[in-house]
């Protein structure tokens, strides 16, 4: 994942870049809005982390220009201010999140990961078919087929399996799944989701290479073999 990081505080910027890289991200650091915008036009970034107060072009102006080029790339603002008007201005410009200095770098990474999971989940909803091991999952028809055997899924089963497929071999965060499908992550909805997970396991039991495992304190993971690449 590539991150466009714009921060005029040289020490903070370098610390953030090193921390993000240590966490597995490819972070490009720029000291002002103009340099950041030029980089954005040349590169392909998965998310932008922009300081609000920067020379030459501030974070808000940079966000406007980025949005004119790409209306979907996520944006997080960093700011030393905790003024309601500034926060509202940031969200009006299409910010996905807003974090006030001083902040922990661990919190920033958590927010970046949460936004990227949400974006990936939305993209996953657009996929019509998934190949899960020996199964074919049709998200529109809400069917799960293996050989000649076709199972018709309920809407909730289909929505939950779609999220699991969008995060295949990765952790699907429990609260994220609850808020995406059930809107609320309360106790009763959580118990309901556990029931649907059990139902999905039964649907998928005909392929022993597939399993849905519990990740204690975090969520679920759909374990499935990677689709074979076409040799032609």
C-alpha cells in the first residue's frame, strides 16, 4: 500500500515515514503541498495523509486539488488545531478522518488500516463472482455452487460471505462486519452474526481446504487456497 505523506515538520515527517515503513507501508514524504501535489499526479497512491498547516499550499488546498483529480482516494488530515470549524472544513473537502496533534503513531496506523479495510470492503461488494476453493459464489444470485450442488443463501449469509471473500486470508474485523451488515455492533447482532458464521461453515464443509476461523478478540478469517493462475 502506497501512502502520500505531506508534513512540513521535518523530524515528525521522518519519524512517521520510518514508522509506516516498519509497519509494511510504502510511504513517500513531502514537505509542502506543492511537492505533494506533483507527486500525487505522478504516482498511484492508496491513501493520503496530509498536514493542514504547510507552506506553499496548505492541506485543505492540496486536498481540493487531489479531489479534482481523484474523488475516491482516502484522505486523513493531521493538524495541531482542535477547532470545530477546521474539522468541519476538512470533512466538507471529503476527508475520511482527522487526527489532532499530538497523536500516537500506532493510532494513525490503526486509522489508516481501518479506512483501507473499509475501501476494500466497498470494492468487494461490486464483485459478481468469487472462486472460493472448489466453490463458485455468485453475489447477485446469492448462490454457492460446488459441482452440481447449488445452495441458495439468505441475504445476510450472502453479505457476510462477500465481506469474508473481500478479505480472504486476512482478518475481517468483527466490529467492521457488524456495522457494515447490521449497522449496530450490539450484543444481539453479534450473536446473530455468530449464527450466520456457523451456517456459512456448514455451506462450505464440502471443500476441506476452506475454513472460517475465529481470531480471538478481533474477528474472523476465511482461509482458502489462492486461485490457480492461467498458464496460457
